[in-house]
C-alpha cells in the first residue's frame, strides 16, 4: 500500500495538539473498525493506517523525527517494517487504546495502578433545597433537616460482610478487571462477578444484603451563615450518601431559597422598602419611624417632599456573607391621598384648594412646565 501523509490519514493539521490527535484517532478508528464494517474489505487497512498514524504522532520524539525526515525514519519505531497495512504492527490494542475502544465496545476504560481496582467507591453527592425567611438568611440560623439517603450499615461497619471476611474473586484473581476478546481486539472491563472490587463477600450482612449501606432518613443540623442570599449553595463535606462497601461518603449541597418578605426587598447587600406618609407630613415635613433589621429608626422628612422620594439609610442593609461590609436601606415614601373624608374635612380642603389656585403656579411649579409641554405636543399634532 502506498505511503500516505500521517496527518492526512487522521484528518488533522500539522499543528494539531495531542488532544486533537487523540480525538481524531478515536473518530477515525470508530469509523473504520472492522467489526463495524464487515462488508467493507478496505476498512481493515484504513483502520491499521489510523493505528500507525496515531502511534507515531502521539509520541513527541517520533513525531519530530517524522516531520523532519519522513515516514521511512520512523517505520521501525512503531509503524512496522512493511509500510502502512503491511502487517508489521505489533502490540495489544486493548492495552494501548483501552480508553478509546471502551466507547466502541461499551466497556469501562482501564483503571489506574496497572488495571487493579480503584478501591471503595465514593458515595453520591446529595442536593436539597432549603427555604428560609429573609430574617433567617440575613441573621443566620441553625436548621434541622431530615433527608432520605444511603447510610453506612452499622452491624457490618460498612463492609457488607456479616463476619467481616471477604475472599479473592476467582474470576479476576483479585484484579477487578477481566479481559474480553472482541474480534481482533482485547479489551479490559470491570469484572462482572465482583463489580471491579476484586473481592467477594462469602457471608453477606443480613441488614444491608452485602451492600455495606442501607437507606434511611438521616437527621442533620445545618448552620446557615448570616448574609446568605437566594441561590447560594452550602456544602457539607461527607454528609451525602455513604459509599458502597465502606467507601467514603459524598457531600451534601444545600441550595438556599429565600421567601418573599412583607416589607423588604433584597438586592445584593441593599434592602428596599416603601412607606406611606400622610399629606400633611409631605407638605410641612416631620419625622417618621422606619423599620430596619435592628429595630425602628427615625427619619426626618423635609417639607415639600414629593411622592416617590427615596431616602438612603447607610449601614442599615445586609452584611454580606462574602465580606465585612454592610449595605444600605433605601426607603421610598409614597404620599397617601386621604379617603373617607368628613364634611368638615372636605370644606377645609376646598378652601385650601382655592388658596392654591389663587397663588397661580407658585405652589405647583412642575404643573406649568408639564402643561406647556402638552400644549406644544398638541400643536405639533394638529399643525
């Protein structure tokens, strides 16, 4: 078979990174794998070409030699002696490409430590949502929760064995992996008898059925730190599900959801509230009592305050959980129109209205400008 450009075989540029080379080989190998192309007589040769190209290009030294001197300079370093597809490729593809061909055959990749079991598996993480009041989120609180989860079995101490004894798995000889023959390839997979543990329990614990853990409702005390906000997440290390066969527990993640408040709205470290004031206070000025997280404070309202005016109370907001700074409280006042007026009150307002009218625009400075703008607008529309 005529020699081809190694980069062209894998469909990559000469500047490709190691990760790109590996990805391209995986794609090409899966495309031309003989077990997937039983009716294509050329598939095996193309597959071998991809093997050879990858073997050379994944090695920096071989790749540099190939780039400088060509294929002949590396044909004996992993490419075989007979050129592409010449039958010179040697080696166990299952060992060389275990992580790649696991995708083809559906098995797991090789584990560390020469293929031995990775040891006890870690338990799954658990995620829950906790609802808190705004005051609890701002000031902090301890909450007791009950969560259904997998816990370590007490009678067997999480081993799954009634007598604490295990024996070496005879199928994999304690390695936790078995080698499966798939056509022309050999692939490692987790042992089906011991599930990759390397050992088998002869006398399973009756309380957990040999699993080393069982499901129950677990009571936990969760400390919510002061200043948490909507969407914050608290991590409790080792409070998730217990791992099988005595494996370490996962983590518990608590997602915070803050309930709407009757008075305050929180935005970051700032608090906002709206407060009604009477017509007289807005006109003449006065003092009002504003609620804060630390109790009521007095706010001086200046005379002639307009509805919608916002006042800033420094340091009366939220102390952030992420810093030592404290936000501010913004209080917006809304002038409330009196209702259910008595005859006497109506007479007084009519007299007051007449005095305002007699004063012209002196008491209502914004009104003249607004009506002037309206008149100008209507003139443009009708002109």
